């Protein structure tokens, strides 16, 4: 621990953050928004990248996926490295690397170069994410202030994911494809300039030795699991994808067994014995699983069923982003007086109502319903994400905050990938079953096969058919996709209900911050006797 850290004596109330810490939070929130934005900002740039760099289909997939793979794969290692060498130091290293890699990506001259620079961005992003959240744990010791700070951090992350396509579209209308990467550069320069002044340094005073084999095992395990899940979701069952997934699970098992034997493990498995940590983590992952699967389906619904352009679809996500900001503020204001389990479970019930709105879609003029549903479930999920993260980082000693943050973020990455795979697979099965029953008569077998596979395929082949038959096929395909989304919304309701039950069962004993403070004088009187 450095000299900037205040040692809290027993019975002393936690030190409250001042203006410097809140300005420092703003500095941390901006790169968090941009890191999450990088997950989705490329979607609209793909046509221009394809024209400029002529990537193969395989290279194109890697351009899109390599960033997310490496962010997830390196989170655990970088979280632990930050605890050991200093979180601010790792944050500065990551910001410099992210800025340089962004410039290199923007001016890539080949598909291979872009894949390589996206990989560097992923590694740099993995250094930034756990460091930002762990520093919040060190800057905000007061429970109520920490909840407010984490709500700002989480809102930045979620808003970044939502507005990524919108920002990408705006940049592409005025500049070349590489401009989508340069958005991050000013933020990284700001972080490098102000970080040493506004952010405290913190590292574990007794870090132990870094086990490089554990770091390698965690990287390979997480990347293999996510790759296997994504391949199964995208192309269906294959021996290769199943083998990669199985290998990832086996490596994960070896990793866990190794942590149990090490004196200085990469992850202290005793964290999972703390119900505040493990209960919050599991509920958060289930909520993310439900949301992650539906996000992809909703984006396609806006474009392929309602006929919006990608940029128009991005514009209609703005109300959802606004809802997240509003909800985070409400959660921060209410959290001191309401037990976290009640607030999280109540929010999850509201999220279930948002999912229920999607069961009423008709495949026609549904834009108002879609926007309403997205706003309602965003409002409902905010307490789970804000307070869940708050409980996770607040449950551990500040020395382990980096590792705890990394575990939480890795869990959310895995859940999002699993959501796309599981809910996406259910949706695909429902779509294909509905198409098999309602396919227009007279279609050539090869056309019917393409149409039955995906909605995008059906709409594409419909344009090559006679007008009446093509119109009928497009309408049938849109209705089948709408039915698939309705079924997946029911699945989302079930998963969200499960998360709500877990929260109430495992976390209902946790007091609100105000309850804790009111109990402190009583405890002090009891101690005096």
C-alpha cells in the first residue's frame, strides 16, 4: 500500500471521497465507455473494410471477434497483475498501448495487420477494465459513495455497448473506416495526462509470486470456451467447435485444481466461499445470459423485420441508453435506504415485464413496442448490474479488488457468449420449425434450404423470386423470426426470474448502508460493556 492510502482504524467511519476522487471517476468512466464501444463499433464499418482490405471470410470473422476474445482471455491475468505491480501503473501502461494500437488499427494496410492491431487492442483493453473498477474500490470507501461511483462506471460500460453502432455510423458518414478507431485516442491521452494526478496508486502489499502457468491456463481456457460457444452458436454442431469447447473446459478444470495447490494462486478460490461475492456473481451472470442472447436478436429484428438501416437502428437505441443513465441515478439515490436484494429483485421483476413486451410483437409496425420493451428491461436490469458489481468488489479486501473485478468481468463475458449460443440456438430452432410448417409451395429445394436457415438468407433469396412468391416468402420468414423472438423472450423471463429468486435467497440478509450506520452506535455501546 502506498502513502496515498488512508489506514482505517477499527470503529472509524470510512473516509469519504472528495472532489478529486469524483473528477478521477470521470477520467475512469470515459475509457470504460470507449472500451465497451470498441466491441460493437466495427459492425457498420465491415462493408468499407471489405472493400479497402479485401479480407477473406475467415479474416473478416477474426477482425470482428479477436478483440472480444483477448479482452476476456486476459482479464483474470491483468486483474492480478494490477494487484501486484500497481493498478494505476497498469492502467497507464494499458492506456498507452490502447492509444498506439488504435492508431495502428486506423491505418492498417492489410487484413492481417488489422487482425493483429485488434488483438493488441484486446490485450490493452483487458488491462484497463479491471484496473478502472479496482481503483474505484480504493477511491470510494464509503458504501453509499462507492455504489454511486460504480453506477457511473457500469452506466458508461453499458452505454458504450449501446451507442457503438451509432457512433460508428456517424463517423463513417463523414470519414473513412479507420476513423472509428481514432475516437479512443483523445480519451487515452486525457487518461495518461490526468491519471498520475487524480488517481491513487494501490497494490497488494503482500502480492506473492505471479504463476505464469496459471496465467497461460486461464488465457487458453477462457478463449477456448468462448470460441467454442460462438462457433456452436454460429454454425451449429461440429466436432471442431465441440472439441475446442471441451478442451477449454478441461483447461479450466486444470486451472482450478492448480489454484487449490498454490501458495500464491492467481485466483483465491476462497472468494467463492463468501456468499456476498458468489451469490452476486451467479445472479449477475444469469441476468447477463438472458440479456446477451436477446440483444443480438433485437438488433436483427430492427433491421431485417422492421427494415431500418443499421444507423437508424442505432438511433432507436438512444432511449435505452438514456434509460440506463436515469436508472443508475435512481439506484444510487435509493440504495442507501433499501436492502440490495430487494432493490435487485424488484428491478429484475421490472426487467421481466420488459421481456414480456416482446412477446406481443406482431412482425409489423412494432417500433414503439420494441423501444418500450428495451427501455423497461434496461431500467429493470440496472439495479442488478450496479449493486451486483458493488457487492462483488465490496465483498473483498481492497488488496484483491483487481482479481475480484476481473472474475466478475470474465463471468459476464462468458455469460454474454453463452447467451448468444443458448438463446440464439433456441431462436434458430423455433425459426426453422416455423419455416418448415409455413414455407410457400413451389419453392426450389435449394431456395427453401437457404430460406429455412436464416432470416437474412430468406430475405436475400426472396428478391430473386417472382414478386408475389418473393413477397410471400419474406412475410413468412419475418413472422417466423418474430415467433422465435417471442419464444426467446419467454426464456429471458424464466432466466431473469431465476436470478431474482437467487438474489432473494442468497442475499436478502445483507443490510442497506443506512441500516449498518444506524446499528453502529448500538454496537459501540455493546463493545463498551
